């Protein structure tokens, strides 16, 4: 009779241990997801500040069509746009970790605008109207990203 008692208590102990392990893994997975979510938001906040500085530095916060005066040093501006394009690609991958919102289309729009701007600057004979349209598209996409981010909460 003692033997059956030991077997039953061992089975119950094993079931309790398996249950605790299962719940510990669930909590760990949830915590890891929360950490990834918060880390992605922190990186996107840094990227957002960099893009804000870019808009402020070149006075792109308002509509203008005189880009030859704004972008006096195209070499530095073009390298900065290339760096922003690279960071935006990284942010679009990080945005997959953000819970509750679908950022793929939002980042796709801003990445397309940045790539279009980079392509236009590759041609030194760019038209101010084309650049103005591209910058307007970039500004609108960036505002959409900021609006979408304002709805996301840290966990």
C-alpha cells in the first residue's frame, strides 16, 4: 500500500512540476515579448528624433519649393539621407516587435519616400517641383508614423 502511495505522490509532484514549468515558460515568453516591444519603441524614438532633426536642420517642416538654397551642400545631405534610409529599414524590421499596431505599411510609405528622395538627388539636375513633392510625401509619411506611434503604449 505504501508503494502505491509513493507512486501517486510522485505522479502528483511531477504534474505540479510540469504545470509550474509550463507557466514559468509562458511568463518568460510574455516578458521577453514585452522587452522586445519596449526596446523597439526606444529605438524608434531615437530614429524619430533623428528624422525630426533632419527636418529642422533643412527647414523642411513647412512647404517650400526653393530646394537649391536649402540643400547647399548636397554631398552631406545625400549621405545623411542614405544614413536615414538605412536606419529606416532597420526600424521597419524592429517595428514587427511592436504589439497592437501594424507598422509595416506605415514604414513602407516612409521608406518609399526616402528612397525616392535619394534617387532624385542622384541626378544633380533635379527639378525643384519633384523634390518638393517628394519632401511633402516624406513629411506626410513621417506625420503618419508619429500619429501611429502616439497610440502605442509601453508595456
